[in-house]
C-alpha cells in the first residue's frame, strides 16, 4: 500500500494510488486525531489500489493467468482486476461477491454508489474541468435521478409502520461464551449469526492472554476507506471467464442482483444456492466445490 516514486512528491513515501504522504497520516495518529477527522481528510481507498496490490503479488510469485476467487467485499477487487488487468488472469470466481459493489446495475441502483457518483462529479465541477459541461449534464441526467430514486426507496422502506411489540434482546455473551473463540462462535450461531471461521473472528477481536475473547479491534479506518472508495462496475470484461455463486436468502434481494449480473454478462456461469448463507463456502461446501470444479474444467 506504500510506494515511493521519484515522479510523485520527489519520491516521498505515499499511499498507493494517491499523493498522500505516509508521514502526514502517521502524524495525525501520533497527535491523537480522531479517526473520523482523518477520514474527512483522506477518505478513500480505491478498488484500483487493492487490485494493483493483488497484481503485484501475482508478479512477485510469477503466477501466469491464475483463476482468482473472492468472497464478499473481495468481489470489488476481482472486478477491478477483471476490468483493468484482464490479461493477467484466466477467470474470476465470485463467492457471494458479485453484489452491487462488484457489479453495478443501473436498473437496481445502490444508495452508496449513487451517492459517491454525485459527490465525485460535484467535486470535479468545483475545479472547473475542461469537460465541465459533459460532467454537469451527466450529473443532472443520470446520477442525480438515480440517487433520487434511491432516496425515495429508502424513505418508502423506512416510513412503513413498525410493530410496537418489544423485540427480544440478547443479553450478550457470558464469560463462558467468551472463554474461547470456539465457544464465542457457538454463541453467535445460537443467536442467529452465520458460522464464521474462527480465523475471521480472530481478525475482528483481540485475544486475551488466557485465550479468551477480548475487545473488538479497530478496523474502522480501513473499512470506512473501502466503503468511501467504492465505484461502479457496470461492465465486466467479456474476455474473462466468470463464475458467480449467490446465496438466495429471500430477504437479501439476490434474485434481482443475480438476474442483472446474468443479463449483463451472458457468457458468465451463475449458480444460485438455496438454504445457504453469505459464507457459501461453509454453509454449502459440497455444492460450491462442485460448481467451482465444473467451472474450472471449462477454463482453457
């Protein structure tokens, strides 16, 4: 994520894909600047930054045209590589990852992506770019109507009358539930969460010296940077073979998203799994492996 380029600020170490000096961000942390203030100053981690890092790893390992697979938000990185570095990979596999941040459907829209598109064009116009008239026209004719549609859907959904009946609330994990990460994982599953791998829980939570589960780690800077750096991927490269596996929970609107992906990418293979959760490679391991093996067998 940190690079030194003589053409950028005279070789000063900067965050990849930006002109942000690393020492400035470090100084803000050292001075106790709240994360929210840092995000206001340096709010974006673009998919291209992460995608370029993946390609750099492929180069370092001398891997020629591998098949890449990604889960969840990693679909954003996959789509960046598919669109910007299609010659570097043979195929891409989206494990419940071809969601709006990895494939944007103008018909469906996405509140965060549409909001960012409006913000970025307004920011461009403030610098009076040579193509200002075209930017303004696209903003008025495409971006703002899309965002207005998102807002109206948001209002319609959240203004619905809600039940006044008290909802059952979890009392939180007991000391026994936090004694080990395995016990904590079981407690989360009993309370309706998906069974996450223990390694993922260890990424999210600190471990106490006795092995029990400690406090949450602070990943808000990175996660918010990724959220603020999202961009629209309405077109994926036709020359890259694609497999998209979706879990079809009725409440997640995956049917519309998967149909839009299939329509826009007719050569892609789309697999829809019922009775699955977001971690499809865990909830439906045999089906996922079968679909992946069948797909890989067709990749030249």
